[in-house]
């Protein structure tokens, strides 16, 4: 399935590096999301974008910086991360902002390891 | 109290067995409910929505009890391919926030 793609699939970075995660959706959806999934924890919503505008920042540290240039693309810029930021970062999209029975479609995720 | 709470399991059942998972949610304003399935090292995928009157999709039956604030998923005639983590998901429109809240998941292992 290629509805929502994410690159890279795996990333190892040092604490002083700067890297970016990319998400692209080919579904014509208007809302996009970043989630973090750590081992044995539920998915944590990080950011929400609706029609390119950020509608939610779930108290995410400033070392994570999202960017949404258009409704199809979403980036997560990373800098000076900590080892506890190692996790699976999932991008999702939905037709409208999560409400009613609108399904969210997830990308395969980027598995991030911070050394 | 967690917003969405699930028994982490694992539930180890033989092929052909019937297994049920429950999930409780804390916000009475919650409006929509879902079960997602997540295979090991893969992304979550929608399994089924949960409707107030209960609904069935093949071997899967979902129930909602608003009074007690819990959701259930019943799997009949378990297959090896049902082995996965099942995520209970709640959509709450609250103080302007409109997003899904995920439980930690219940792991199911179906054994031959």
C-alpha cells in the first residue's frame, strides 16, 4: 500500500545532528498528523495540521519542529535530540480533521535511534 | 487515570478459539470509537469502527457500552493471522481538541 509514505524508514543520529523526517500522502486528504510510539506506550499525538495550518501542538519539545508546505507533505525536523527520543515516528492522514468516523491512514513509520 | 485503558496481555489462545478484549475510556464526552490492529513493527490499520448498537464484520464483533464507558472486541474462530496487537481508539471532541486517543494495545498470540 502506498497511500501514506514515509522516509527514511530507519534513522540513527547523534545528539548533535540535524535531520528531517518526510511524510507524503497520495489520498487527497486535508489533515495530517505526527505521532510518536515508544516501546510499551500508547501512540502519542505530537502535531496536527489541517489544510496546511497547524491546529495542535501537544506540548512537544522545541527540538521537534514540524513543517507542512502543502496538504500532501509533512516534515518533522529534528535537532539536538535526546536518547529518550528514540521511538517509531508515525505520520497519518485523514480526509478531514479527526472527527466523526473519519479514518486515519498511517504511514509505515520511521524508526529513530538517538545515540 | 489513563484516557484509554487496555489489558496489555498477551492473550495466548489456540486456533479456533473465541477471545474477547475490553477497553475502558475516561472521557464521557467521547464520541467515536474504533479498533485498530498493529502487526509487529508495522503501522496501525483500522480494523473496524464501533457503533452504539454493536456491529459485526465477519468473525469480529464490536460492542459499545456508553453507560459503563467500555468497548469490547470479540474474535471468533481465531486464525494464526489474527496474531497482532489490538488498539482501542477513542475520538473525543473536547476543549477544541479533535484527535484520536490510542490505548496501549492488547497483544494476541494465536497458537497452532
